[in-house]
């Protein structure tokens, strides 16, 4: 991934001043490997942001057009339209040599990549820019980051929502305003490198048959098998492995691909074998039996306990906002504080105090920052000139002491911001909220993780879908850069920029055995999270509404992996917890701790 510097006007200063291709697609669904593009619009802009060419067309997908109530594209309207293959060369020519710009850019990028692949070609795009990610950095005072909200803020007229051409025209205006705002803040643009993509990409793996029963624990000597037991196989078997797995699943057992302390039994014909699973079983005290013994036990398997179903009679909360009284909000309510300078442990302690006083700790300069605390060395930070230009109040660390004592009368020349009644909940480390219900048909949540633009470290955000034993049911429940989507698309990894990634969770699509989705981060290469600094997480409905929670998490000095947050079941509800627990080991070790079969 690359970071683009910005000129004073916010436009790219890469060699040759690359131009833009603003894109919008309307689709028959949300899964690019399954659904199709119904209409597409491409607007080309020069380096100054001026329109140079405009192209749009309806497309005949040869399938059900999906949610007509959203896009209005009926089979009758699409009849007689060209196929994507017929316009692929035209679209490719418009995109070549340009930075693709879209609202939720990964969505449009993946759909176009799959359409080009079906046309036996490839998407000629090497960089993309997401206007949602860009405006998340800018922090405009809007209710949310939906296209309509940003259009209103930047003064762009929207005539027909969910029309590809009108949305692309609106987006071009939003891009111009966003680039200007980024230039004023001195922000680097979150341009993501995406080398020309060929092929269908990552179709979902055939999911393992879910197990309906809870794990009853290890197989005791002389005892029968019980439905829900986690069983693993290793080494050669007399019967075909597929047959053994099918028989185990049909009997109600949970076949897993790795061995941990939660595995009930390992089946192998070589008790002295030196496989990774055999070594893990010996280390964890997991019982080991032969294939013949396993088949004999299958003849008399005992009934298990099913996973409890959520109780629909208890409604989920519709709001998890902060209290509305200033006293309850804290001295720094509605303030967003950027801490500059100081060693990592000192800066982390200051950010912790900011949160204790009811404020939000920022990791980057944005339009939403209200105050800046400068620690030793911070006066030389590259952002100080922008802070001065914007007239932001600048404080020393002892300013927080005056707030603790209740003697602070507001920054010189500027009153303290008025507390807002509708703002994201600021979660301290370990803080928990119930996730409120969303509009009908959507229970998707996005957990975004961002870090300082100048960190210069490769951070990988990952997710683990785990059961009540804190273990994945199978390796595909590990979502990471090499497998960015779980089977069934319940959990997805989205790259939002060089220093921002997100895990998107669709709660309604999670397997019944799911107890928790763990969101974590790890460093790729040398260094520790002390080199990265704080990680800021935002919890936002996937539909793009306002964030419901945020947290700023600091590891100490030696950690190389960090658990950021957990989305977990609590009876009929789902909750999210800000964790912030760091570990010295790498991503592979973290994955193994959740039961993923990782081989060195």
C-alpha cells in the first residue's frame, strides 16, 4: 500500500499528477462473486479535478436484478441493455492510468474486478481512493458519512440517489471538496495500492457443516462419544478421510482442523507419529484413539446439548448514546484531544486521562479535533503549523490537572464546546456497550482501526470467529489479508487506506455456534506497537450511519499483536468490548491460540 502526499489544495503531488476516475455501480446484491453489476458510471477528472469525460450505461446481467425497491432497475428497464463484456473495453480505457475513486471503494473495485474477469479480462486499476475513508480522516461535522450527508456538507446537489450517473456526478463534487479539506489539514490521502487484478478472486470456500451441539469436553477413557465433541484426524487412514469426516458430522460431532486444549479427541493410526497435531495433542493432554476405536464408538454416540438460540422476546436496545447531562459527561465531554510528542508510555498515560475525563483521544489531526496537548518534543511535530493555522487551543500536560480540580475556565479566547447529546460513546479499555438494533434487514457492524499516518509500520487487522471455548470451529473462521472473507460472508476484512482497516460483521449471518468475533491487529515485520502508537477504533453500523462507540487503545512497549475489540453474545443481545490487550508474540502465535492450524 502507498501513501500519497498532498499539495496545499489537497490534490496529489505524485509524479505526473495522476488523474481520477470517479466510479459508481448499482448491483443486484452485495457479494461480487455471486451478484452482478446492473449499471455503471465513470467520470474522468484531470489533475485539477475538472471533468474531462463522462460515460454511463445500464447493463443486462442475465439474472434477477435483486432489490428493485432500492435501485429501481427492473428486468424491463434492463432488457436490451449491453452486457458488461460488450462495454468492458470502453470502461477499461477510461480507468487505465487513473486512480479509481468511489464511495466505499472496495465494494465498487471488487464488483468491477469480477465483471472484468467474467469478460475474460482484468481490471486495469493500480490505485484506488475511498471517499468514506478520506472523510473519516477529515472528520467533517456531519451526522454520518453517507454520500447524501457529504454532498450537503460540501454544497453538492443530489438529484437522484441510487442512480449511477447522478451518484458519480455527486461524488465528483464531494471529491473536490474533500481534497480541498484534506489540503487545509495537511492530510495524506488514503490511496490503496491494488495491482491490476485478474481472475475471479476469492470465491467463498465450501463451508464446513455447522455443528448444532455444544462441546461437552474431552473423551474420557472408556466413555462414549457425545454429540458436539471436537474431533480431529491426522495421518493416513484406512477409510477415505472424506468418508470419516462425513460420518462424524452426520453423527453430530464437530470436526476441526487443528488441535488445542479444547479438542475432545484426536484420531490417528500412528500413535507414535510426529505430526503437528499429534505433538499438540500430547502437549495439551488430548486423548488419542485409533481409527478402529473411533468407528466402534460411532455406533453408540450419546445425545448432546444444542447451542442456545437467541430469545427474540427480549428486544435489543435502540440506543447506546452517552448521558445528556454535562455532569455525567465529564470535564472533556464533546472534546477530541490530539496528543503530540513525548515517549510512548507518557503519551499513552495522557490519552488515558483524557478518556477518564470524558474526552476522545485522537490519533491524527482532523476537523473534529478541538484541543491539542503538546508533550516534550511535540513542538517539532509536522502538524504544529496546521494546528496554529486552525487556531486550535494548545495545552501542556498539566492542563489536565486543572480539569481534575474543576478550575479550568476554557481555553484562552475560546469557550469550551457545548456537550452533544448524540455522540459516539467513548469507551475506556475494557468498556462495553450493547449494540443497538438497526433498520429492518440490517445487522451489520463495521469496526474500523486507524493509527498515526506517520507510523511507517505495516499493521494487519484480522478477525477470529470463535465458539464458547474461544476457539475457531475451522481454519476458515480466521479472516486476514490472505483470506479476507469468511464462508457465508459473515465477516469481511476491508482495507480503507495505508493506515486504516476494518472488520465488517453481519450478525445475522454468523453461525449458531458463534459466541464471539475477536478483532485483533499484528505487526508485519520488525518493531512493536510502541513504534505504532495508539490504535483508534470506531464502531459504525455497516449501513453508514453515525458511529455508536469509539476507543483509543495503547499497547505498552514490547507487544507485537493486540486484541482490539470483541463482539460477543449476551443472551439475546450482542455487545462490543474495547479490549486493548497486547502480546509479545506474532500473528501466527495469536492465530494458534484461537485454534487455527498454522504451520511454520
